[in-house]
C-alpha cells in the first residue's frame, strides 16, 4: 500500500499529509526513500512545541510528505488544515468508524479542499459494513451523500422489537459496487514473489 502511495505522490507531484498509527510513523520516511528516492519527509513527533514549529515550517514550504499520527492530528487539526498539501492519506483507514467520533470528524475536516484523498487498509470493514460510511465520506461528500442513519437503514437488518439492534446486513452487492468504484485491490499473491510454503517440524527437549 505504501509503495503505491509513494508512486502516486511522485508521479503526480503531489504534497501529502499522511495520518497513520504510531507504530508506522517512521516507516513512511523509509518507504519514501526506498520507493521514490525522496528524503523531503517530515515526521511530526516530539513535544507539542516542536510539532507546532514543524507545522509552521511546513506552512512556509510544504514538504513532499508530512506524517502525523491520528492522535496528534486530533490535537492540531486547525494548524494542519493551514498547510497547503494537495493529498490526504489515511493509513489504516478503518480506524475512522463512528461518524460522531472526534477522530472521524477531524479527518473529514482535513480532507476538505484537497484534490486527492487516499485511504489505505487491508481490512476496511473489519466485518462491519457500517464502518465504510466514514471512509466514503473522507473520500468526498458525494461518495456518502446520504445521512449515516439512511446508510445504515439501506444496508442493515434490524430486530422487529428494536430499531437499533442489528441482526444482519443486506444489499451487500450494491455496497460492493460502491466500494469497487473507488477501490484498487491487491492480493498477497499479486505483490509477493515467494517460494512455496514449507512446514518443517523440529523436535526439541525442554530444559
């Protein structure tokens, strides 16, 4: 996923604001160097004072990529929105689920006015189709033109005694069509050239 994103940034000349989990924060710098020979990547970390200084510098000269965790972005959303990046990247985009959550609202705000929005996830729904709504909305208002309640009513089946208890999902073919219109899907076998799996039992005695 990161290689495709780096290629897109490089070939379109975009500048990207990348939101990601803490565990892969510094990985993005290595990926830009490996796949694009690009070192102009700013990692937003450290004290709040240091982060604000880095954002201030990015306002004066937008780096190729500004990488920040979801947690930090939530506390610096107003400042980040002033950086003139042209692409928003949400790494592990399934982390935005509930439309009313602070994290989701923050990503929606940061996506406004950006010509490109890229969502990366190997598990976009985590088994719950309702979580796609927030991701559609991050891509653009026109991808989620209905309200969240209307979306849930379209794709959810509810118990007869309760309008809130979900007992199943429906219209999945319709939802899959919506996803496929905006999705580039790559399987493991499409990306990796590995030898056949070998399982070898190695017996040993416990001390």
